[in-house]
């Protein structure tokens, strides 16, 4: 099974496709996770858990 499929390949056994939707989705998910981690750290500092 291949991990990333190029745009011009004719195959169906892949996880991600190398196109604009996948790139946008990956960036969006990474940014959201960074914001969530920052919120957890900020709330921990605010409530003096750290």
C-alpha cells in the first residue's frame, strides 16, 4: 500500500492524494491542533496547574 498518490497515477491503494484539497486539509488540521494545545497550556497556566 502506498502512502501518497501522485496526481497522474492510476491506482487505488493509497492513503493520501497529492492535491490541493489534501494539502489544505493537512494544514488546517495542524493549525487547529496547535491552537488546541495552546489553549490547554494557557488554561493550565491560568488555573495554576503548571
